[in-house]
C-alpha cells in the first residue's frame, strides 16, 4: 500500500475533510456572534450602564489588577455563542428525527 493510499484512507476514516469544514463554519459563526454581541447587544447594555466603561472596569488589590469588565464581556460573548450553538444543534437533531 502506497503512502498516498494510506493518507487517503486516513482522511476518509477520520472524516478529516468534514471536520475541517465544521471548524471553518465554527470560526465564521464565532465571528458572526461576536459581531452581534459587539454591535447589537453591548450597545443595549451600555444604554443601561452609560459610557461603556464597565468593559474596561478593573479592581485593584495592591499590586494585583483584576480586569472584571473584560471578563464579563467574554462571559456574555460565550453565553450567546453557546445559546446559538444549542439552538442550531436542537434544530438539526429535530430535523434528523423526522
């Protein structure tokens, strides 16, 4: 068995092409959701917390500086991405049952 044939079987057995496509779509979805968070949701939050300074808020305890605002923004971003993925998976699973 030649190297090319072994490599081809490896790609087919582990479905590498499908995994690559899923990874690329995941990156695109992440960019889309980050845009949603940055351009739609954060301005609404900023309306209730004027100035948008909460995203850069820091807590200083002596020499230690904790950037809790950036962490909170990352948590909100994660929750929205997880919600979108959940909705997509739920929809796909529902369609597969039919």
